[in-house]
C-alpha cells in the first residue's frame, strides 16, 4: 500500500484529536452524555486509561480523565468500577478497560495463570481462605485479610516482609481468579471473578480462540495509539520480538488494515489505521501557520497520560523530550518528581511540577518551566497562571503557591 505524506503538525493534530486533547474538547459534552456516561464514553474512545497509585495531585487515571472531561470527579470512575462497567487488567500496563473487552484479554490472563500457579500453590491455605471469604461475604477490601506470616512479595528484595494475605491477593488478582471491583483512595475492593463479570462475557472468553483474541487485541492497540511504529516493545500489547513486530505491521498493511505514513522531516515511517486516513488528510489540508501559544488552550498531562506512552513519538512529532523523574535520585532531577508536560494548543511547551495538599486544600507548584524556543509573552504568562488556577480548582485546591 502506498504511503501517505503529511507534515508533523498535521499528524500530531490528528493524534491530539483522537486523544480528545484538541480543542474544542467541550464537543464531548455536546453528545448529550454527562456524568458516568461521559466518563464511560471517554474510556471507550481512548480504549483504556493507565492506573498508577502515585498521587502528587491525584492518581494518574483521574488526571487523564480530568484533562479531557469538564467537571470530572474521581467518584465517577469509582462508580463505574463498582457497577462493572469497566475492569482493571494489563494492557499498556495496569489499566482501566471497558468491560465489553473482557473476552479478548483471555490469552493474557491464561499466561498470568500459568506464571502464578506455583506461587499460588505455595500459599494455597491463605489463597483458599481469601477465595472462601469472598465467596461467602461478597466484596471485601484488602485490609479485611490479615496474616502474621511474611513472604517475599513482588517488591521485596532479600528480606521477606510482605503479608502472606497481601501477596495471595495480588497473585489471585493477576491470575484473574479475583478482581478489583472498587477503589476508595488507596483501598481496593475485591470480589471473585465468576460472580462480578457478566456471564455472557465469561462464556465469550471461554469460546474465543487465541488467534481471534490476539487479532482483536492488536486492533485495540492500533485504536489506542492511533499513530505508531513497530519499534515499540509493547507493540500490540503482546510479547513480540522485533522481527515479529515488523512482520505484524507488514501483514496488516498488506491486508489493508494499516497505511504507512511518511512524515515531513522524518526518516521513520509511522502507521495509522486505513480507516483514519481521511481524518489525517483533513488536518493536512486545513492546518494554518503555527498558532501563538498565548492564544492556545492549556492543559497539564500526567506522566502516564495516553499521549505520552511513546517517548519516541513525542520527540518525532512534538520535538519534545520527556522523562518521568520519579525514579531519578532527587539530586539528579532536572524538572521534578512529578513534572507534567504542558500542552498549549497542539504543542508541548514545558512542564509543571505540582503537589496537592488535600488537608490544607493547597496546590504547591514547585516549578513551571517553559521550553527555551517558546517565546514567553505577557499573554502566555497570564494564560498559564489562569490555567494553573483552574487546575488547582478542579482538584480541590483553594490556594496556589507561587512558583519559580
């Protein structure tokens, strides 16, 4: 299939549009959806949203949704989880996923069952106690299970320090024998899977062949990323080596599912769904000169936002280098522990490093950095200040610190 030729700006605007980050985002609310229905719709359109417990402001999943949905409230996602409208499992990483996709994750669950079998067997007594209580009592929080025994958990090195009950819960959850059916703060609520997943989806998972599930998973990955290339080690959210990834792309191009994209100024070929080509070219034909950042809508994106999943794509399309410095020693950090990229219109123009004090309802902005090539006008400064204040208000802060 012949490659289409586009500019960087056209392709990134298409990407931002499909990521629900291109203005006017208020068009989301024009569908007549609100509250939980709107949150459910956005998760479906993004395909999944990554979960992370780190909460410099709010956990990643809530920051992702708040960046796209006016008036978003964390309780809405928690209610969807309790009502079994979404489920949590591994896609790009641990993610919240629309419940109707449950069957196509069966190969991944089967791999995890195989991987965890021996570890669960070692904790058989504790694991059986967890399962028995959940079956008899219904959904329970992790803190309802106590154990004096210490074992080597996922994060332990030499010394065994994880409670046996906690490790058993993690193993049973990975193996999908139990699953998270609610979250309140850092507390997870668990139930047995065969009672909390609709029966028709459990049956569909049993009947679906591995080949069909892998194909559907690949398509889900394509829709989630929208603009991608095969060097991504998570390509297709399957365990594929470099040659297998290249072969998969070639197969889908030859079958007409994917179209290659030649991007002006890049040697690297990117790919989009063939069904998206018309939307890509619409941006190519309508883009104007680079807009002024001072006039552009401003958003702050969390480190694990869907747009940021591919660091290579950020460099290629946005000329923006980003690294989450959470695991970087403090003395070596350049921008901060939780530096959030700043999106202005269709450009990434800098980073904000915030901390929210929930008790005092105060947002402390430790750093507000603008890229050297961006001209910082009085208008841009004013819009940034208003955007920071809006961000603070959305997340419950009444006051904001001055920043450097």
